[in-house]
C-alpha cells in the first residue's frame, strides 16, 4: 500500500488519471486493474478490495 500526494507528484496523477481525491487504485503486477473514486464507507472499500482480488 502507498499513499501519494498528487499535488507533489503530477506524473503519478496523470498516469492514473486522478481527477478527484480520494482515488484508490488497485495494481496487479504493476498494472492498474481497478480504481475507486471518492470518499466511501469502509464497508464499500472492503467489498471493492475483495471483489477486485477475486476477479
């Protein structure tokens, strides 16, 4: 897990097309597999993580 300040790292912001904060990006083998945008209840984040891992 990593946290990035996209104001300090615009190249990361562009690479992952971050347009809103917070944005969570799931990577597998260095490749983006999914993202979740906006503030979410913790249950939604857990569901998203589990669904993405199982896919």
